């Protein structure tokens, strides 16, 4: 796995407090605006989004993904647009 978390993100998307499907919908919209190679950092506290829907979306789009759990109930998700 690459070290996306060390890259400077082109955008930080805060979806803390949002429940499915909003984190995924907002992540998709943010990724559409980025250029190839840009990194999006998503701050998320919805387990279903961080562990399931966002990773599945990234896999389908061939985006590079790195998910890091922060504390007990939140994640930092780094996505690089292909």
C-alpha cells in the first residue's frame, strides 16, 4: 500500500456526523472535481462508509485507497484519483 497519508491532499472532506449514504455521495462529488493524481482526505465517523461503501466505490473506479482508523470511532480515508 502506498503512503497516501503522507501526501498533501488537494482537498479535505469532513463528513463527520453524517450517516450513509451522505459520506459516499459527498466523496463521489469531491472526486469528480479533482484532477488525475490528486489526493482527497475524507474525515469520517460512519463505519459502514469507511469500511464498506467508500472502499467499494474506490475499487470500482480504480482509485488508490488508504483507510486509517483514528481513535475508537473515526477514520481518515485517503483516496488518489487514477
